C-alpha cells in the first residue's frame, strides 16, 4: 500500500517521489497523518461462524488471562488457577473494569512489596482531565466505554465517515480492538489484535511512529500484506486514517482509525489539528484512567487475593484446574459484553 507519512501539510520535508507532499515520515506508498482500516456488518450478510483469525485471537485473549493467573498464583501462593481466575472475574465485576484490562495490568504493573498491606501506599488522586470536545457531562462518574464511544464519534465526524474503530494498548506493542462501527466480522476478527512494530496496518505504523497516518488508497498501498489488504477491502474500506491517543509524554495508549469507502485526499491542516487535539485529550484521560480506576482495581484485587491466600486451601467445590474455554467464554461474556460487538 502506498501512503505518504505526514502529520501536517506544513513545515515537514516532502515525501520522496511525491512532489509537493510534506511528510512526517516517509514510507513507500504510505502518507503519515490520516487513515486506518475497518467497517461494521450493515448489509445483513451472514458471516462464517468463526474465522482462523478469530480462533487465533481468542487464544491470544485466553493467553492474557492465563498470564495474569500465573502471576497471581505465584505472588499469593493461591491454591489453584481457578481461585486466581475467580479473583480476576469478581474484581472485574465489582470495579466495573473489563477482565482483560485487569489481567493486562496484573502482568504489566510491578507487584506490591512482600507482605505489603497496600499495593500502592501513599498514592495520590486527581480529578479526571476535561473532555469538552466529546460533549461528555463530567459532573458524574464517566466510564471508559462512554469515553471511547464519544471519542470515536468525534474522529468520524471530523473525517466525515461512518466506519471506524478504537484500539487500546495492551502491552508489548499490541493494540487490542475495543470498539468498532461499520466494519464486518471478518475485519474485527482479523484485526482484534494488532502488533507493532512491523505491523501490516496503518494503526500499528501510527503507534510505532507516534503520529497520525493516512492511507490514501488501500488497494495500492505498500504498507499492507495481501491478506490484510483483502480483509480491509472486503469490509468496504478503501482508505483509512489513524489517530494516536497519546499520554502527556507522547506515548500512544490507543488508536482511533477512520475508514472510508473511497480513496482519500489529504485532510486540511484544520482537520489534522482537530484530530491531534482529540488524540491528546483522550490520551490524557486514558493516562488518568490507568492511574486511578485500573490501580483501584489492582488494589482491590491485592486485598482480596491476600485474604484468599491467608484463608488456606479452598473447599473442593471451588478448587480445581484453570477454567476451560467454555468457562472463560462465559465469564468474558459477563465482563466484556458491555463493549459493542467486540469479541475478546
């Protein structure tokens, strides 16, 4: 796929081989600033029960839960993997946080000190950053799904399309699909997890480069491998634009991508600026969310896991091996079913 990398139509070196086109970075066939790939199931077409990509990504989701179970088993000397799984599930439900988000944090965040009563002693708290661009009333508690939904709508309004998706960073350079609209199931299965760097997607490239990326024409862009290109085009996306959601240090915590039925021209400087402003505001909120809501959940998990460890071996009814796929799927539906149409 051919995209010229650009962050703004001004004050950047030109893309090699593309006269008069400024760029943030140069990649054959890729333009940095506007674009990504995706679209929902709106034509009523019956999709296959599950694609190979869907099966692969379900395994990846299970691996994330399993890794968190292993950490809890070792850290708290729990009686069984089932006990660890139950603690994750119950904390997810009590604190209204997705189970996979909690599991990612268990693996990512350094653990508490040995025998510590608190995981984060002396932790300060702050009010959430304002989100005036999203039109959200912050005089009440605001949940992550509401912010992601409003942020995606804002980006789609600016880019004038009704196809798009939101991904959040899940650690190790992986972006995990959280919300989508206008994209079919094959697309959402295939791109449920996107790795970076060297990812054959505009969103992965935008995360690696920490800047907006526009794919003007998916059918000719060098960025994609042929399988990715086929899935994107089948979903009805001919062009895409990816907007990083960056924390105060410029680190991407997520990505919003718009998808377009026709090839794109460059967005105006005003639109690029509006998208950058959105990505910055939402990224700051996500950073706050990680420092407060996610750490609150970890603190609750630490308290309950410490109690479970001191209580001794569980009864036979609650002991046993790690839950199988059916149990995990059932729990995931309970904890993750709030996200519109997104599978693990």
